[in-house]
């Protein structure tokens, strides 16, 4: 358990104080070099491994913030900011050999010097989840291999409810990250509360076996200096953000300010790279809330699917230009159309009719970058 004392600015992990005062910059730089080497292992993956690196960096950025999410949510509840700015649930979906669990183990090891292991999906009920949230603190918990059925059955009564945590002023509850192979979409009423990401790259069985030892040894070389330096740098900025939230007064003559914790965190990470004089990898970028909850990886995955389908399966589309409508047959089952409609942005006005997806044509052409036109033979 990782506790933050906001009165003294100190951190304790499992009862021991975390040293954020005397950190050797050279050891921080070594950690970053080893982290870069770990990420280079993703080059062996089949599929869009460059995008996988981007997604995994964003996940690391989120997990690093885990100790602060509860306090930020509490402050948001006091000052009328949306709690959705500080999500404490995440879903990482992808094939079995996408390195999901191994990556979570790696980030936990970077943060705490050891992997914390996974939790059975049986805990995903309201009673068990909120018992767990009260008992644990700060660390990003990992629920392994949750099925779409369990997620669907219990999601509503869990993710839309945390008023007790706030009223009890529980300021150090953990975040929860669920890995899955079959949660293909999330209902819109939940998607604004859950950071959802999908990876579309994986190792073959042969390569997975040959790379396992290398990746584990690479992970074991990464110490905690990088994360302790991160905590040292981000803590005063978190306190400043909390104060800004408390003192912010809406002015109709100016633009609305919203605290972007994801952007703040990524800037801190980039700053550490710069001070170590290490070349910043292309996947380590300044990110924002929109990268997590705008056109996220699920939206991008559906976008790429439809672009591919237009190129190779034109018969699945019907263009009704006078009605400003695009129709796309997503598959044989209605749920495939439902999944696509839930993933696409609202400006396309996606609607499902049986196995068919119906979109606003001009908005779809802008979003997909395609001039849709019926073929005549």
C-alpha cells in the first residue's frame, strides 16, 4: 500500500518511507535506458507495434498517477469539477500474447521495486470491489482476464458509484486496471468513466517463448529511482493543481479551465528524460485528457477497420448521398454493429439497425478521409 501524507509531503509504501530526497540522477538515467530497452522488445511483435508502444506509454503515464487519483477526485467533488477528469478504472483489451499482464507487472516493478501480481476477476462485484478499495491504497491494482460477461453484468453498479469513498474521505484508494481478451466495446454511459485502450499487436508463440527470459531480465534491471524522481517532481505540481481547483472561479469572458492531470504527468516524464540527456523515444510524448477520452484507441481501431473494409469489401457499403446517409453492414450479427456504433464519435450520429451501421455521410467522409461513392458495373 502506498500512502501520501499531504500535510508533510511524504510517501510510505507498506509502512516504509519512500526516499524522494536524495536520488542519484545517474541511477535515474540508468532506469530510463533500461526502460527504453524494454520497449524495444515490442519491435518483435506482429501488428502495429509502434502504436502498441504509444498505448503502453500512455498506460504507464496513467499508472504513475495512481497514488494521486483519489485525492484529486475528492477535490473535484468539493469544487464542482467533473470526476471523470480523474478516472480510477481502466480496461486494457487485446489478444493473449500482447504482453498486457507482463507490462503491468513491469510498471508495478518500476513503481515499487516488485510486481504485485494479478487479482481474480471474481472480485469484480460491487461488495468485493468497494471492500478492496477501502483496504488497499495508492497502488494500481490489476484484475486479470476479466470476461466481457462479468464486466457487462457488474460494470454499471460499480463504476457509476463511488459516493461512499468520497463521503468517507478516503484519499488514498487505488486505481483498478482490468485486462481482457474480449471486451470489444464499452457502453457510452460507462466509457466517460473508464480509460479504455485496445492493443492490436502480439507475439507468436515461438517468439514469445524465446523473448520471455530477455524481457523479464530487462524488467528486473529497472530500479525505482525513475519513479521516485517522478514522485519528487510531480507532488508539488499536484498540490498546486489542487489549490488551483479550490480557487478557480468561472469567468464567462474567458475559456473554461479544466485540470489535465495526464498532460501534467507526461510533461514531468519528458522533463526527466531531458535532464538525463537521453534521446526521447517517439512514443514518449506530451499527452492530454483528449488522448485518453477523445478519439481513443477503440475509436481508432474501428476507424481503421472501416477504412480497410471500404478498400477491400466495397459491397458492404451503400451510399445514399441525397439522404446524407452511409450504410455499412458490419457482419452477420447485430452485436458487431452495436460495438461499432458505441465506438464512433457522436458527430457521425451512428445508429444500429440489425447488423447494419447507419452514419451521417458528410461527417463520415470527414472523419474517415474518404469520398464514399457507389460503384456501378
